[in-house]
């Protein structure tokens, strides 16, 4: 019996030793909202990263100002960055670097949580720089080369640029977040992903001055569910195919379900440039299902003549091949007279596009009287209810399976 109790005590002692909290206040962090705490935060992170066990970097209640910081891995074990307080960016952009505010790099099993807030002070920075040429577009958080990451229970407010960028990562989850920026603060994307395999975004509320979610070059295997978008520019694939160097990589296997768009510029959007590429780019396998549109200007939009500055040669065709796209059970209201706009490439027409059970009315006083759909160079079928009438041929019986 004594040996058994001794064994249990040893187990408890080992468990306690394997877990350790690194409180930034123990490293000299000051919660006055004015003092730069970047050294204290990076030092606490460095010690936590070296810990041979489960480590937590704790940011207690209070307001902590931070210049640009980089939290580097790899670490010896799983690590949690727990934010109970408020992290405040400086207004003066000269105190930030490399277009990033907070940067995590090369970390496996990273969790960022705690119920706290990132205050980017973006509006104050834009006001300071309105008569100057200073750089203002700093992303609140950049996740570079992160695997098995989880970002949850946080609020990102008033970002200078985008809220989150994910690059070169895998198996990343965003859940129970609120991301807010004024609608007139341009280039404030909510979550942008590239060169990443495995993204899950659930129960997130986003209101920004740009895309709520943007999936660009090399993004694969994305699941988006229970997202509220508005204001903003919608949930977007792209822009792609602009002829940059290095060239864009395929975007594929995306599911967007049970989402709501309210007064956004776009709903679900795929956008590519009218630009000739040496090697055509393929984007494929998208499911958009069970979606509500409320006063959205472009509820369903494939735009293969994307050119926001209106300086493109629109006689050129996009060299991005879009295929296997399904829109199902999308309902609500459009703020313009085109509810479904499938504007595909003349040279590489969209393939296997299906629309099923669409019910979109005008958000104006005229209801459904003047609302319509538009199709150009698209091959596919419509099924079920189609309000307004689809511009794709109707097929009463589905003969081809969905992409998944």
C-alpha cells in the first residue's frame, strides 16, 4: 500500500514539474499601456520555449504596449500564449518593423488564447499618417511555419493592416474570435492564408475594411463554418493569377458552410486577374452551402476580370482554370440587381459549376422584380429552386457528385 501511494506521489510531482507558467510580469512587464514590453515578452517566451514540458506564457490582466516582436521556435514542448489582458500596438509606425506587429515562427503545438484583446490602434495611426507617407499596413499577427496551432477566445480590434496572416503552416484552427476594423479602413483583412494545408475557421465574427477571409496562393484543405462577415469584402479565394514572381500555386478543397454575410461588398467570391500566364493555374473543389446573405452587393461572385484599379487590358483572358464549384441552399437578399454573377475566363471557361436551391431577393423596395443572374463562359447546371431564374441550364436530377 505504501509503495502504491509513493508511486502516485511521484506521478503527481512529475506532472507538476512538466507544466510551468512563465508570467511576463516576472520578467519586468509593466501594465501601464505606454511602456514598451517587448524585451520582457520575448525573454519570457524564450524561457518557456526551452522548457522540457508543457509551457504557458501568461499575460495577466492589464494593458501592455508592445513594439514589433518575434517569438521564434522550435520549442522543446507544447506552448500556450495566454492573453488575459490587452496588448496595445504603438500609434507611431516607426516603432514597428517588417509590416508585422506580432510574429510567431517555427512552432509546433502552439495555442494562443485567454480571452484578451489585441488593440492595433489602426485608426489613430492612419490619422497620424494622413498627411505623411509613413507605412501604416502592419499585420496584427503573422503565423509563419506553424504546425498544429490553435487560436481561440480572443478579440482583435482596430488593426493597422490585416488581423491574421498564416504562411507556410499546417493544421491551424481559428475559433471563437471577434475581429473588428472600421469599414473604411482599407486593407484590413480578417484572416489571410497562403502556402498552408489544413485550416479550420469556426465560430468567428469578422467586420473589416477588406476580405473577411482571403485564401491565396497554395492554400489547401480549408473548412469554414459558422462565420459572420460584415462589413467587409466577403470570403474570397484570391486574388490569383496576377503574374507575380514566384507564380501563384493552386488553391483547392475549400468548404464554406453555415455562414452569414450582412451588408458586405461580396458574399462568396473567387477572383482572378485577366492576365496571361506561361502555365495556367488550377483552382478547384469548392463547396458553399447553407449560407445567408443580408443586403450583400455581390452574393455569389466568380470574377475572372478582377482589376480593382481598373487599369487592366480586359481583352486578355484569365489563365486560371476554375472547376468543381458547388453553391447550395444560399438565401437572403442582394443589394444590387445581379444576385449570382459567374463571370469566367473566355480562354479557360469555368467547369462543373452547380447552383442548387438559390433564393435571393432584392434588398430594395422592388423585391424580386429586377433581380437577375449573369453567366459568361461557364459550364454547369442548376438544380432545385432558382430565384431569380438561373442562367445555367436546369437539370432536374443530379447526375454528377459534388466535389467531395
